[in-house]
C-alpha cells in the first residue's frame, strides 16, 4: 500500500526507489523447500530418538513404578544405586567388558581384514564365511558358547581332559577368574566380523601407489602398515570402535544367556542390572541404571568426534 | 489483483487449516463415537455382569450337562458382552501338552461365544518384564496368568480388576477353595479385594534317586536338611552329585531363602518393614550350605545355572537330590522310564528351627484396562470347570486349588500329584515365616540370598562379611517401601 501511495503521489521517478524485492525470491523458495524436505526426518528423529532418550533421563529422576507415574525424587535413585553393591560391580564390569572385548575385536578384526585383503585362494568364500558369527542370531550363538563352557560335558573341558592337559573339571562360567574371560571370548567371537568387514572395505580404498612408493623407498612391511595402512583407515577404526563400544555397553543377551550376571556379580553389567530393576517394576531405578552409562558413552562420543574433527 | 490473490491464498490456506481441523475433530469425534458403545457398555454395567454371569454359568453347565453330572440349562446361552476380540497371556510351562490344551480350550470357548481370542504363551520368567512394558504402554491383555509376586505388585498399583464375585462363584460351584489357596490370595494382602483366580498350586517336591540311595543303605526320604547332606556326602561321586540345588541369580536360586528360613533366619521383621537377615540363625545356615558346597556336594555350575539347571542335572543322571515342581517328571515319563522308576518324591526336609515348604498358587487375573472385563471374567469362570481341570492337572504338574479337585483320582494315585496335594495341605504359606509384601518380592528379585552364598563360595568372603553385605542390600531395599 505504501508503495502504491508513493507511486501515485511522487510519480514514477520515486516509485523506482520504493520498489521492493518480492518476498518469495528464488533462493527463499529453495530454502523453504529444503526445510520442508528435512522436516519429516527431524520429526522421525525427534519422535524415535530424542523423545525416548530424554524421557528415560526424566524417568530416572522419578520414583516411577509400573502403573504409577511417580514423583520427582532428584538424585534419590542414583544415591540408592551408588549404595547398592551390585551397581558398582556392574559399572566396573561394563567398562571392563567394553574395553577388553573391543580391544580384542580390533586386533582380531584388523588381523583378519589384512589377511583377507591379500590375494588368497578362495578369498571370496572366506570373506563370506567370516560374517557367519555376526549373521547368527545372538541367542543361538551365546547358548552354544554356554554349552561349550559347561563344566560337565562341555567341549572345552572334554578337550582338556581327553588330551590330558588338565585332569579336573573347570567350571568356566561358575568361578570369578574365568567367568568374565569366557563371556568376553563369546562376545568377541560374535562381534569381530563387523570390525573385520568394515576394515576390509576401508583397506580396499587405500591407494596401492602409496605402498609401491613406500616399497621403492625401502619401507618394510611393518613400516608400511604403521605409516600407510593405519593412518588411511583411522577414520573407520574410530567410527567402528565408537559403534561397537555403544553396542557392547548395552549388550544384554551375551551375559544373560551365559551367566545371568553371576557368579557373585562377576559378570554383572548395567543392562542386566536394569533388567532386574524392571522385574521389580521399579521403572525409575531401572532407568537410572541405564542412564548411568550415558556419561561414559558421551565422553567416548566426544573424544571420537574430536579426533574425527581434527582430521 | 495481487491483493485479491493474497486474500484468496489466505482463504485457501485457511480452508486447508479448517479442513484439517475438521478432520482432527472428526477423528476425535470418531474415537469418542467408538467410545460411546464402550461407554454404553460401561453404562449398562449393571446389565453386563448379569449377562456375563449368565453366560459364564451357562458354559460350564453346558459342559457338565454333557457329561451328565448336572442338569442342562434350558435357557438359551446368554451373549457375553465383548468387543469380539480378546487377548490372553498364558504362562508357558514345561509341558507342551498342558500348554496346548490351555490354548485350545480358551480358543474353543472364544469360538463358542463368538469371540476371537488371541492366546499368547509367555515364558513365566519374563512375565514381570513384559507386564511392566505392557502397563506402561497401555497394551495389557484382557486376562493373564501370573505368579503371586506379580499379583502383589499389580494389586499394589491398582492394575487389576477385583474378582471377588467370580472367586466366590467358582468356590461355591466346586465345594469351596482349599484353605492354603484361600489364605494365599487373602484380600488383606492385596488391598482389600480378591484380584486373582488361582488355578493350581505349585511348589517344590524333593526328588531322590532310590537306586543310588538304596545301594548306600538309605531307604527313606531325609527328614531334615542335615540328614539330606549326610546322605548326599555318602553318595556323591563325580560326576554324580548329591545336592543339585541352584545357587544362581534365577528363581530357583531363591529356594535357598526358605531353607534359610527353616534354620530360623529371617529376611525381615514380623511387620515386614525392616530387613533382619543378619542373625545367628542366618549364619548357621550359611555355614552349613557353604560347607557342603566346599565338600563338593553341589554339581559344578550351580552358581550360574539357569532355571533348567536342576532338570538337566537330574535328567542326565548327575544328581541324586533335586527340588523341582514336577517338570522333570513330565520329561521322564516321555523319555526315561528307568529314571522315572528309580525316582521317589517327598516333602521338603525340616531345618533346625522349623519346616518351611512353601506352596504358591498360579493365578489368572484381569487387568483393569481390559476392554472385555465381563468376557474375561466369564472365561476365568469357565476355566475352572471340571472337564477342563481333570484333563489339565495330569499334564500340568500342579496341586489342587478347590475342594472338589482333591477327589480326582490323580491326587490319590500319581506320586507327584500326591506330593503336590500334600504340599497344599501341609505346606507353608508363601514367604512364611516372613511377610509377603512388595519389599520381600523386591528382595528376592535381587537374589540377595543366593548372592550371599556366592560371596562365600566364589569370592571367599568370610560369613560375617557376606551377611553384612546382604543386610546392607536388604536395608536399601526395605527402606524404599517404608
């Protein structure tokens, strides 16, 4: 209206000065389209990821039980957990399981990836074969490992006794010194294929020219691995380590099917402890157990993100 | 022109908004419309139970009439008010035949009453967790099987429909409820109402290998736990072990609680308010059980056994004594007649202070969120009919809950069922001598007693330190319920 008035009163010369650009410019229209296209993804992320995540955190500060929304109790659940003997053990065991099993997965996964990246006979078959533990349903894998570790009739004890390496029965899952290592072995076996395949994919993208140049310069195999291979697949190692750590920290079936957290909390981890909390229908406490691992994982995420950013 | 265009766009957008709002309102209206019949059902609440009651009684009557024991009703079967679709969560037990019979009977009843019933059988070790998720997400079934612990937890949260009328009706129709059953679901423990219908009494019976024991000169069942451990010591020769009792973080591991109670140890005080596990009696029990463990009388692996650990040990011939609800018998009948013939059953032995041999009912309940409460009640009433229970008891190893059921031949001829019937009469109430409440259930859900034993035999704690730790955990748990 102002423009129109100016037009009529001040004449065509001044109207040129007062003409405004149309609001819906091409770039604005493009931006709007972009936002509209992103909205569904944001909505899905908010609904399926952010909402449950923050809701679990909120619940952990309440005395919520099944059928009763409960009240805000501040840090009461966390104080209770801190005084609960099993919680500290679960925290330590969870960190041990993550660090040791992921360390072993890295070694096994990388070694096999390097091997499968070489020109071997039946390489394709081996590459497919290596995926089997990962493709197998978790409950089948861990129940099988449980059977292998059985004190009477278990494969490992049979091998040891039949070969006269050890005369007596070893209760692999029933004593503190061997229970966690047994669970770690099973967890590594189930999880290393993901590492291996990821590393293999990364290795195939390392330019061969670099190796050839290094060879020409007289670099030995170890030097080529250390100065070319590792830096080239560093990103993949970081991302795989991050994902695997999160999965391992939240893994339940490996412990539940093999030891139920026993003997004597020797293999108790946070997800199993949360499950016990759920059995008592105390959702606030169970959520607090689950939330307790978040700071450790968050630190890990920030470290990995920082390292990736640095590159 | 542009002004006109702007106005028309606004109109257009307004029109869209209006249409959307109308659609949302319509949807809300639709849901309230669909609620209306429900509300109607609710408003005809007084009529609905009458119809349901008529239908419920008509169904069993029709069944018993067919068997000729009761005069047939001449009235046409009443229509049970329902949405036409129901969900039932059954408790999975070791006997496939019993599970199948239950599913089929429920489905047949549904067909007879024009209700499509989805029967989902759930591993009883996971019912608590599934129910927790279902209550939270408002997806509870119309009826479900559960144990006493879950009944207690759900009753405390007012999640179950009172079933006093159905309970009374079933009792009246079948000669009354057995005293132990009646006491176990006493309204005083569950907020003043009967919130569940018992359909079997479960409990452990002591299994013993007669062939092994006779060779060692033992012909009778052990009367005390120490007598049992003495007998066990004489017959344990790896890979055969005397005391195949779980000490792991599973339900079977909690059987150690009642053995401790038979020594005089208590989880809590008489009011059920404060944990009192630290006592000389508990220490005496802990001394006994850990000594026996150290002597090698328990099979290796008992500290991490799952719920089938004792089954596997006995069935593979590695155990002389086990405590079991009867699932092993089902397996032996089908797979190992020799072992079956070499097995005898007896009640739990006494401790130095008392006999604690808990029997506990399995229960059917109706969640308050059920969309078919009348049909669910009618179904529970139907499932108490003689024709079904006479077929069900031999397959599912449970003791009787109703007076009339005690007359079934099975409870006079079959050794396991005789033991279970005896347990119902002479067994102790759940949690006895402690108070069965949510704190007690929480205490057991955290496996404090088996863990206390594990601390000594696995971590080599001294007895006092292990008991102190159990007391600390128990204090933390009981403090939550004050």
